[in-house]
């Protein structure tokens, strides 16, 4: 007797992927947002490689047919742009390091030690964080003049550190509160004091938070313009935003669009590389505590 044949009811795959209308609209929306966000940066990048004839051409030449590196070469040969980069890097790195060095212990004290007047301190920090920094300009100018800190790196390092410190404390405090307290209690039983506990156990566990907070403070210090424009008047002490804004042409009536675009690209490139290098740490820092186990 022949065995009965088994008829398969599993539908055959046609190999074709079905795209729903919602998925297509979502992809179009994402592409539009990305293009809208990156269009200014792409325009500056293309302008930095255009020859002057294409920059001034009418109608506008969107995609250059002739590429040149003269704008970048002139940027570093006719002006001390390496010095501007050093100034921005030194001020930004120093102020970021100070903000983390002062903010981390303060945040840990507010998260674990519960000092007297904790709510008042937190409210004051929050108010300072929401306070527009530009309103501090006249007061800071008087202080800089009184202390004779004009044309000194401290004229930028101290304000940048003070402005970034409240945000650093608030962000790190929230991360410290999410750490399991049992681990700290075990470390105290083993003889760790508060400083050893913070330095050897807590900070390594919150490295993504430190990186995320440090990058935010670094970006603010790197891009700041008003204080750097006012407190630094000597050419060799200018930062990249001020130097790029003050680029001049061969004559008073000439606007060097190519050189300005090249300076913008050079000033933005370190931030892009920094974010790409610490991308994984940033994602960990931003998503930490979003899901509780």
C-alpha cells in the first residue's frame, strides 16, 4: 500500500519584499530630515573647494566642476590658524577637565552624602543652568577688568568652567543615583574612604556619563563666541570662531567666502571626529538608566 501524500500548506516565498505605504513615507521623511540637517554643512564643504569664479557665479553653482585647495592653503599660510586651533583646544580641554574634576565630587555628594540644604542647592543649580549665559556678560567683563585677566587664557577658562559646572553636576548626579548602593557599602566595609570610593569604583562605572558630559561641555567651550571676542583682543590668542568671523579679503569690499567656508570646515572637523570616536560611549551615556532591570 502506498503511503498517503502529505500536502504542504506552507506558503511559498516569492522572494519579493513588500513595502507598505507607511514604510515608504517613513523613509522619505527620514531622508528629508537628514538632508535638511546636513545641507548647510554640505554647502560649506562644497564652497571650501570651489574656485572664486564658481562662488561668485550667477546662477549659483551648487556642485563645483573645478576643485581647489587654495582656500585651505591660504588659511594656514597667510594666517596663524594653527595657533587658533591650539587656543580653542587648550581652553576647551582645560575648562572641560576642570568642570568634570569639580562637578563629579559635587554630584556624588548630592547623590549619596545628602548634605544639609540639599533641595536648596539643587534648586539653585537648576536656576543657574536655565539662566542665559549672555546676561552674565557685563558682570564678567567688570570682573575681568578688575582682575586684569584680559588677553589671558584664564579669562575664558574660568567663565566656561563656571557656566558648564551646573549642567555637569545635574547630569552626573542622576547617573550616580542609578548606581547600586550595595557595591559602595561593600567597598566601605573593605576600608575605602569616600575619595577612594569615588575615584576607584564610582567613576569607572560611570565612564559613559563622564564622556557624554565632557563632550557637551567641550562643544560649548569650542563654539563660544561672545566671551572670546571680547576678552581676547590679541591676534595670537584668538579662538577659531572669532578668527573665522574676522577673516578679511584682499580689499575692504571683498568677502572671502571660500576662506570662511574652509575655516568653518576646519573648526567643525575636530568636533565631528570627537563624536565619531566616542560614539559608543555617548550612546551608552544617553541611554543609561532608560531601562531598569
